[in-house]
């Protein structure tokens, strides 16, 4: 009983970070797909720029929060001896994919002026 309450008190932040990461990844993917769709549907330039800024901001937020999520998972791994390899692998793959999207968007923003 005491161990369960210890976990709920000290590691609820990690669950919150995980949910925020999923939401941020959903927003990032949705806006990026809208940007790609807008390239073919001829959205206004201001709309395209707004979508790129949303993708840029959500990518930075994802990268920033995923760092804290990984730290929390490693601490939880050390304290509780519970291995969350799946969470670590998904987070690392997400970091790589979001970093590629972030650099792609930054490249487009620099080239387009």
C-alpha cells in the first residue's frame, strides 16, 4: 500500500509529461499534414507561415518536454526497478522524427525568407 502511494505521489508528473507529449505530437503531425496539404491546395502564404510557426513551436515543446520525460523515466527505473523500455524507445524515436521535421521546417522558413 505504501509503495503504491509513493509511486502516485512522486511519479504523477511523468504521466502528465507523457500525455502532454502525445498531445503535442498530435498537434505537430496535424499541422504538418495541413502544411503539406496546403502546398497542393494553394493556401495563402500567411496561413502556410502560421502552420509552420505552430509546427516549429510544438516541435520545440516536444523536444524540451521529452528530455524531462526521459529523465523521469530513468529516475523511476532506478527507484522502482521497473523497466519501461517501450516508453524509452518510443520517446527516442519520437525525438528523432520531431528533430527531422523541425530542421525541415526551419530550412523551409530560411529559404522562403
